């Protein structure tokens, strides 16, 4: 299968690219700079530019582009960057796909999204049919997913990857957390009762490949493990996996002072469940948090 990747150099994109290459797929990468090899295709998503001809012969498009949600404080400028890095890229790809003649379009578009779509759900479990929540990130996810509209209207199967927190020592949430715990500075955050919808990186990659190949699945898919953990449970299991204590809780007000508005995403939780994946027969390699942490570390 010939696959076009956006966001191929990020944490998730790198892991997925390695798996797809190992599986023998023909990969093409979208780049914002001058291409340096034959598998790179230039585009300017901020200007809405991608030559539709670059998509001819492509069987699938996977878009994982987007600035880091937790990269820094959510200033007005950084919010604009978070939005444009997702909505502009998605819209540019979707319009380029739709511009191709029928019969020449990719058959599927897998597009990034996030568990933040649901907002704070407290103790209430949510699956893919739940409505969007409140707040900046929920609104961002809603607009992000809507930007695939031109591709969907053109008859392309679109899947929205509502990802939780992928666990791997090479990046994502676990990398900085592991360093803190190893230094003896680990502890629950805030009340510790907020849910963390996690997934092992291996399962995230395998589930993405599963969705790529299943032509009967479209729409939102919660990319999370079947056993979401509270922050306190996550703290306990990570400390045990690293053989370190978890004695220093971080009060909510301190997180708010340091992170500003982004702190709401840490102090509140989403009890998301992988309804579509489970009903479709996907089997998790790491269904429990201790197993996922052992694999990740």
C-alpha cells in the first residue's frame, strides 16, 4: 500500500513510520522544507497549498501533524498555533484529496484527534458516541475533526484517532515523568481522582494499522486502553514499575500557577473507553497499566 504521512517526524509519526516500513508499505512524507529525497513531498499547509497531483497513486493518507499540546503555556499566540497546526493541515489535505477525480482519490484518511474532545467527564465513562465537552481543547478537537469534511463529502473513508496518552520511554508523557520519579520527585497531581486515558505506544501503532486495514470502520475511534486509571493509580503503578517512592503530591494551585489554562487538562480527567476497537475485535497487547508500563520502560 502506498501511504502518505503528515507529521511523520513526531513521536507517534516516527513509531508508526517504522512499523509501516517494516510491514513493507511504500511511504511518502509531507515536508514543509525543500525535499531531500524521493519519498518527500513539499507542502505549505499554513497557506493551504498542496498540489493534488502529489496524491495520485496514494492509497491512504495519515495525518498526525500538530504542535505539542503540553509544549508551553496556552497564551493567545500558542492557542493560535495549536489550532492552525491541526486545522490548517487537515483542511489542506482534505481539500487536496477532494480535488482529485473520482477513482484517483485515496480510499482512506486517518486523521489525528484527541481524548480532549470529551472534556472533563469525571467518573462517567464515555465512548465514541458521547458529545463534545467544554473548553478550548474540546472545541479545538471538534473543529479539527470537522476539517476533514471535504474528504468525507468526496466519499473517502475518514477515521478520527481520538488518542489518549501513549506510553513509551522515548517520548510523550512518560519520558519526563519517569525522570521525575527516578529522582524521587514523583507524586499524584491535584486530587489524584482525575482519570488518565492511556494506551501503550505499541497498541497505539497496532490499532492504527488495524484501522488502516479495516474498511468497515469510519468516524471517531478512541485510541485508549480498556482500563483507564486515575492519576493516583497511575502514580502508584509508575512508582512500582520504577522501584521508586511516590511521596510528593503536587497541589492543584501550583500546577495552575505554572501552567496557566493548560493546567485544566491535567487537573481534570476523561474516562474514555475504546468502544469501537473492542467491538471490532481488536485485541490489546497491553490491556492493563502495569503491563503497559513494563513494556514501555
